[in-house]
């Protein structure tokens, strides 16, 4: 887990806190992952960098479908974008992987980028 922290004030709410984490991580707010955990009997929200989390599982060789199951709060379009940015194999293989993933989601195939 990151050691990054934000400063909250009395009038902060879930939305303002999300924006603060987004600014701190330097990512769009839609890529901030929010998880609720019980710590010492109290519910605590954990904000993590979705870009970093998804890149980690891509580098571990997870498929697009695996990534989508792990991070259903991230849109398929964003997952595909991050996948393309992180892959080093040929474009043909990337397109094949994306088309297979879109078939699972019943989305029309793409033929080129």
C-alpha cells in the first residue's frame, strides 16, 4: 500500500476526498479504486491508485477478463486503454486479446486502433 496521505477538513465529503486522492495520484478520478474495510471494528475507506494496480496485474500476465473481474469498478474501455499502454507485444496480438475480451462482454469487435 502507498504511504501517500491527503489532508481532510471537517467539511470534506466522499466526493471531495475522491478528488483529493485523484489529484495526489495524478490520475482521473474514475481510476481511483475505493474499497471499504473493517479495521479495529470500524469501517474505513481505502483509496488506491487503479492505474498502478491494473499495471501490476497486467505485468503478472493476467488476461483482460481476469483484470475486469478483479476491478469491475473500472470501465472496460479504461482497462483496454491501460492494457494497450502497458503491453510490449505486437499490435496484432493486442488486438486479438481485446477482441476476445469484447466478445466476452458482447461488444462489437474492433479491427484496428
